[in-house]
C-alpha cells in the first residue's frame, strides 16, 4: 500500500476498538457514520434493546467526529490514527460516549480550579497456539516478577512493542514481567487525564496487534488462567492547581494526607460497591476480585500498602498520588477513569466520612472490611442502586452498560474453565 490512509477509532461499551479505514481524501476534519445500535451489541454479536442504542427505533445512525489536529502516527504502513468522539445523527453528544463522560469528569475538577492527572498500568497474559491451533500459555520458564531479558520473553515480542510504541509517539514509563508467568505489565507516563486515557486506549490496540505479528495472543482479560493471578488496570490519580502544584502533596514532606486527598479516598470508599459494576465489568472479573488477592477486593485504603484497594503512594511532592486497584482491562478505560474521578469528586462535594486506614495484611480471609460483590450480577445491582454515582457518570451510559452486562451474565452463567475464558479472550 503506497497511498496514505486514516484509521478512525472509537472505544465502545465493551472496550472494543471500532472504526473504519478512510482514504487520503478524508484526511482532514471530518465525520463518519456508524449505526448507533453498535451500543446494542454483545461480545457474541447478539443485539440487546439497551437504553440509548436505538435498536427498536430503526437502528439509526450516529457519527464519529474527528479533527486533523488529533491525527497521530499509526503502527501500520502509511496509516495515521485518530480517535473519534460520538454524536447522534443530529449532532448531539451521544450519551454512551465514554470519552465524553471522561471530559465531563475532568470538567467537574477544572471547575474547582484543578487539573486531573492520570497514570494507568496495564497487565496482560501472553498465549500462543499449539499444534492443534488451541491457545496455551506462552512458555517463559525463566520468568519471575520484575524480570527482563530473553528468559522473561524468549520471542522478544515485548521489544517489538516497545520499539513500535516509540515510533508511534507513546511514552512508556516501563515494561516488565509481573508476578505470574507469562504475565507482563506496561505503564505509560503520567499525563493530563484525557491524553493519558487516549494513549492507553491506543497503546492497548497497538500492543495486541504487534504481539499478533509475533504469533502471540496478548490478552488483558482479568483472569485468563484460573490457577494464576489476575490482571488489573490500576489507575493513579493526582490534581494540579493553576500553578502546576500537585495538591495531594503534603507540604510537610511526610506521609500526612491533605484534606483533598482524604475526601477523594472517602469518595472511593463510599462508592466502592457501585464502582465494581463499571470498572470490573465481566463475569471473569469476579474470578480475579477475591480476598487475599491484592486485587482491589476490599473496601479499604492505606499508605504504601499493596493489599488495599485504594493505595496512597509513599512518594510525595510531584509524585504524590492515589492509586485505585479494582479495575481491569475489560473496562472501557474512559468510563473507568470517569467513574474513578467522579467517585473521588463526590467525596469532596458530599464530605463523606473517611474510614480508618487498613491495619491488616489483607493476605487472609479476614472480615474486618467489606468486599466487592461476589459476582457481576450483584455488582450491577449495587451500581444501579448508587444513584449519585450513576448520575455523575451519566445515567444513559450506565443504563446501557447494565442492560448489556445483564445479558452477558445470563450467557456466561453455565460457562466454566476454558469455555468462560474463550467467551472473552479474543476480545479483551
């Protein structure tokens, strides 16, 4: 292919990257039409009459509007990439657009004179095909946590991802192996909230596609191997004031929390149960979210404590931040970030009380604190009951999500083992 083209992408309710290739003649400010009933689709390609989807109203159009100023280098030959924002056929912002939900969450903070900053950590497992074409874990016999080099990645596909990331304008903070094998972590640099999520959305697509070129299936699903640990999408949050000062930083330089930090944590604690229905959005998510798993199960917080859901970093100054550890890679990252920021904002506006910090090690089956729902169905009930959080994220977006996911609960109810894994693994 010699002529340039544009790859227009948007993130849907299932965290699938939908889009189109467009010719050079359309490489300017523009829009492209899609069926709004994309938001009625399930992983198994059924249509669910979900709120906002227009499934029972003729499956009408929506449009993805894009700007030339947002074009960026792609990872395919002669192809640039752009993220579209979704509007209905009349030019009204589509309620299910996750990117718009994140913009609303950012505005809630900028109206207070604060700029949200985010850092996201992606975890993934690698699979390959056996002689019969079935997926099996990638063989990394010498791998261990914080491993690098050939023993951790014999094919060196992670090197290929790193090189392509640099060529495509992504800024990696680090890449390493995780606790279990063959599990990897990719962290992008801390950045303004919208850019950070745009980058993680595109990086995830790029990483999966580069890995596929090396005959590796990279999956961000929360628990693809039941006998091993899970994969999360941890989100780190801080806020800069108008002078660029991190307002979560303790002026004394110690481990004391600012009042804003305390209020944010209180919000995340108060909305713990409802958040799960958004940020851990598959039945497989609840095979990861278990006690003693360091996964974001408990309704708790602590300073420099990896067993809690909401972890206050031991770093201070510019690096002071709140890390929320419940979410996973099946979630739409825009909605995950929006929900996290809105829950924290509700803590500020509603002045919730802050529970005491966690003192237990969180490595046992203790009942000192409340955990998340035991399954997706119960998590969706908790989300639906959390009216304040639903309103903050966007009522139609949440209603659409709940309808789609309740259908998913029914379809996966009898699936176990590889059958449940395979329901998700090709898409997450």
